[in-house]
C-alpha cells in the first residue's frame, strides 16, 4: 500500500486533474497495480477493471480504457531508449549502408512510409500489391492487441536472435520457436516496427531533432 507521504507529490494538484496530466505517484500506482494483477493471472477487461478500481484512489476520473492507454504510453516511453540503441547496433551489423543515408534519402523514406500507411479503402480500385502493402505497413505500426505488447526484454531478445541467424530461409519460424511466446507474424510485425522506427530516427537525426 502506498503511504500518504509517497502520494504527496508537488505536482498533484486540482489543476493537474483538470489538465488530465498524470503525476509520478499516479503512474507508479498504475504500473504496480497492472503488474500485480497480471501476476495473479488476470487479463483483458478483468485486468484493467481491477487496475482502474485501484488507481481511482488517487485519480478518481480514470476508466479501464484510460488506464490501459496510459500504461501503454508509459511502456512505450520506457522502452524508447533501449530500442533506439538496439536499432542502431543492429543496423551497424546488418545494414551498415543505412547509417550513411543522406538527409534527402531519409526524408524520402519517411514520406514513402507515410504514404504506405494510408487507408487502402481510399483508393477506388486498389491493386493486389497495394492491398498487401497497405495491410503490411498498417499492421506493423498499429497498436498491438491486448496481451501482445512487447516488453523491452522481448524486443532485445528478438534483435539478438535476428542478428545471429545466418540462414534467412525459414528465419521467422526459428525466431518464433526460440522466443517461445510469439507467433511468426508477431515477430515479423515487431521487426518491421523496429526497422521503420530506425528510419524515423535517422530522419530526426539528419535535421538535428535529437541525437541517439
């Protein structure tokens, strides 16, 4: 149980509630509740309903959905630096030519990525190739279904496996079996996600947005 002293955060004000900002203690309670109930075997709606009930003690306006969305945001933020390092190290070993991508080419790649994620239904008569391409790119970057969120440890494991496999034929079957809890499609999707984010990181670096 979190003490009242731990909850006494300077940023925990009525203004924060009005602005919908989460304070550090609120996020800590959310993470602790999610992890505890998940270890108890709860999943899906039952899990997030229990999490919301506990978080309401410090943030009365929460719902199961807002808890799930916020938890995913926290998880994404925590794994960002780890994935950035993994992406950079991986590409140095497997695709070193990408590190020398000029700014213009990086910008073109990012624009091409944006175009491919457009809804294929907006095209009057999409070709088979357009349908497959759209499905692949959107699938690779959409929010993962419940229970399929990757942890930073799983992402690191995936990167290590792909990096060390020499024979690419049947690679995803091998990767999936060694991951243990991920299907071939989940591994392929995550890998595409990593590569796509690498290109976005490269674009941001090229325009001085930030440095890895």
